[in-house]
């Protein structure tokens, strides 16, 4: 079976109803209050060079400087930013600014504006955030995740980077840990760095899966795992938090999750008939989880290929369609997760 063709450009983008993020799988632990120094009743602290006053970051005049290329030069983790799959408008590691909002009458709002500079040097608003929003640069997330991958002892290869001016996803893959499915396909691990500048998605990383044939990424909130946190001052020690979550890469969790994912994939060898296709759409991959436009593209891809007409063939047609779009949106990643887990749940119901 062959599913290596790319989806042609020109399709409309997915509806915004799916343009969100997956639920956090690992509930963050409650953190103790941060120790700070007191002076004249004002609590001050420093975090990443930003002054915290009464637990609130003072971003007055704060400007992030675009990092030099050599900062990214960690073995096996260099990113070609010109290959942003959302298009060439934004460098994922572009300069950012955050400033307090002030009305014409001089009133100072507690809200703050986050500005990202595009490749033309023009500042574009990424979002408006609250006073307790913890700004974390994509570069910082990338550097910490690079350390995690390096310390895992696995050989990682860059797959793609996505940044739409607000949300960031940077994907790596490794065949250092893999499983061969009953149909002969090979599944292995996929590591995605996560961040956002508008608070719409959490930050950190998640681990999912990829199939060797055609390199189709398969996002699975059910069988994958993550280490993530919200952009809040409660998570001021975020680097230690995600570093602790990275232990799963070298422990038993990675192997057990990959084993469970492979077993779930093996249930999809059943033939795909009109009857179970209707069951899939009505009960497992509903229009609420996957818009009609994307569903139609997947079926078009499925019917255009020479295969054995199994549910697994539909899975590969879907993940190929969603993973290899010429210009991706955040919704494509969300739709991928809904589609993959929907089919795996249906396969489990047949076993």
C-alpha cells in the first residue's frame, strides 16, 4: 500500500471549532509558594532576568532579542526555521515583546500585549495575556527539550517545525525504540515540543508515534504521554518540571506505551466495509471531532490508493492527509489526534 502523496494546496482550512489543544494528561502537582525577598512591603524576585513585583512580572520595556543560530547547535537538534510548515511568515524563534496595556487617558491595565516580529520585521500581535502570565520563549522550550532528547541516549532526527505566530510545535522522531506491527509496518516514537504566546496551549512536550512507511505522524492523546504546564507564575520552575517528566523516555513507560499502541494498531486489520465506515463516522470519528471537509479529503485519499481495503489502510490515508499538508494549521494536529484515537477505539470495540 502506498500513502506517500502530499495533499494539494488550495483546500480551505479547518473550522476553528477544532483549533484548540488536547487536554493535559498529567495533572500538575500543587506547588508551594515561591520564596521571595521582602522590602518595604513589596515582594521582589528575579526570574530569567524579569523582575517579579508582588508575584507579578514587570515587563516594562522588556524586549526579547532574537537568538543567534549557534544557540541551536545541540547535536541532532538543529532546526531549519525556513521549513516552517505553517508558511514562511514567521521564524519560530523570532524576537518577541511583551508590554503593559495603557489607555489614552493613562490608565494602566493589568493585561499585557505579546508582540511577535515576522520575517518582514513587522510586529504582529500574538495575544493579550493576564498579569500572572509566564512568558516563555520558543527557544527556551527548544533548548530544554534538546537536552532531554540528548540525555535519552536515542538518535533523533528533525521532522518538522510549526509556528503560526501564536502556537509552536517542533517535531522530532527516533527509530531507537520501535515495534513491528502484524502487517509488517514499523511504529516508533515521535517527540513534539509545545509552546504558545497567547496562552491557548500549554508548554512542554509530548510523545506520540510515527509509522515508517511514508513517515505518517500519529498523534494519540490516549496512548502517548506528555509533560506540560500552564503559562502561570505557579510554574516558575517549569524547566525542572518537564525534566522530571522526561525520565519516561528512558524508563519502562516508553516501552509499555509503544507496546500498547502497537497492539491497538493490530486490531485495525479488519476489512473496511460501508457498514463499519458508517459506524466509524457516526460513533467514533464524528463531525465534531473531524470536520466534514477533512473527512472528505481522507476518503478521497483512501479511494485513490491501491490497498487491501482494511481499517488500517483508512488510518494511513487519514494520517498521511493530515500530517503532510503543504501548509499546516494547529487544527491539523488536533484533528490528527481525534482521528487516530477514534479509529483505535473502534478497532478495540471489534476485538
